[in-house]
């Protein structure tokens, strides 16, 4: 039966710095119980990852970077939801960021601003001024698998650990 840990070989994240993007490595000390496991980068996308490593989709949390605009000001944020749900970006997230227009951040912008690989972006190590909007279902899930900043690995954390990240806010983000 699939679980959050699946068939992966988890080790303390601080013991495997080569499996973490530079900004994630710099910030991972604030998440002391984080574990990391290597994966095939070709299997980093959620559905393929869950299938290949027997990880329950309801224990896999996705991080998307959004960009909202009000006038000439662009505000970025990270949005964390379970793989089995979809965030209400156009209503809940747009209102929380107090922007008129919102969309997923362009791929090149997300990569450049986070210092992470597309498909591996994680809320650990994001720019300090970004809100990290965490859906309450992620917190309630207990253990959750998230990106490591690289496509070659995944991090296992608790929902409570995500809720305690700098800039994190727990909200009802799902429509």
C-alpha cells in the first residue's frame, strides 16, 4: 500500500548536501527533521514519481510559484497543495496577495528567482520576502514528500514543518 515514504531510501537531508539545491541546503537547518532520497530525474514529475516509488499521491505536495501584479508591482509567492488537489489561484491566492492579475510564474523567472530546477522547486530556501501559502490539507497530511530544488531527489517533511517555514501561512487554498 502506498505511503509517504514509499520505497525510497531516506536519509537526513543534512547528510546528503549533493541532493539539495544551493538555497535549499542553506535553509534546511531550519527544518531539522527533513529527510532526502535520490530519485531518477526522469521520474521527478508527481504522477511518474508516485507510481515508480510507491508514494501515495495524497502524501505528495506540489509547490508552484505564482506571480501577481497590481499596477507596476509584481508579487511572487509559493503555493503548496497536495498532488490530489488544485489550488484556487484566481480567487483565494489572488486575494491573499492583493493583486489584480495572477498566473503561474514564467518558467525562466521561477528558476532564476529561486535558484532551483523547474520541477524540483520547493518552499525551503525561497526568497525571504515571498509568502509560502500552505494548504491546510498539506499540514494535516502528516508526512509529505516535496521537491529538493533539484529533479534528482525528494525531501520528506512533516506538514507542521512546512507550516513553520519562514513566510508560511496555512490557508484553505483548494476550491
